[in-house]
C-alpha cells in the first residue's frame, strides 16, 4: 500500500511538471451523466486538479472504488472531465473488451472507422451522427488513443469524460491530456462553424 501511494505521488509530480495543474474542489464534479462511466455508488472522486492553461474547464480527477465489499482493490484510477463551450456531436469510445466483442456480434451498433481500421479491433465507437463523426474526431485522435491500453471517451451534453479502465499510470494520463487538447480544439472549430 505504501509503495502504491509513493508511486502515485511520483506520477502526479511528473504530470504537474508537464501540465500546469491547480487544486480544484471535487464538490462541483458530477460524472453521473456519462453512461460509459458506471459510477453507481462505488466510485468516489478523491482528488481533482484544473488544467491551468486551458480556455475550457479541464479537470483531472483521481478516483477509487469505495465499495466496502471490494476492500482488497485499493487501485486508483484517473480521468479528465471537460466542460465544453459548444455542443459537439455526441459519441462514445469504449475499450473493446471480450464482453463488448460478444455483444457487438449480436447488437452491432458501432461505427466502423475506415481511416484507422486497427482502431475497430481495440475500441468501439458509437455516435448519434455516424455519417460524419469520423471526420469530426479526426485521424490524429484515433491514432493517439491507440497508443495506450483501454481508455474510454464520452462526449455528452456539452461535457466530455476521458478515463482509464485500469489503474492510472503516467503514459495513460499524458495521452488523456493530449486527447483533451484535441477535444478543446474540436470545441473551438465548432465555435467558428456557428
């Protein structure tokens, strides 16, 4: 346990060095609207930091499983929540786990990405606008998310959540921030289009 806490502090120190983060209140953060984040009563946000140099509200959160029945799992997870200034097409990218592959055989509701075919084996993309979502997201976004294991991204109701499904590490967090930058750019393009 002490070794895990030490490793967490090292990861956070490295992140704060690379990304200017300031302490944020966790009271304002509600991740309940995201269907891909099955929060229920089990996940508890333990810390939050705001990305200081972003025009949008970009919040880095650390959370853990708070269920007493799962006391053996003290793993900490991380995510990035973004408040968007303009509506983006809603979409959800989830890691293509064995369960998802099975469900996708019987309920094929995902959008197949043509520009990065390998993406379709590793992730599932769902969208309210399947005809244009690949162009909205862009090839760089798909390539970045492919560099790490099992991140989920959901854009819904002027908010975006990017989070890992495995205990956090520096590389996954760095990619989360890069994906957040891309989402903020998409938001700015949407502003120009309006």
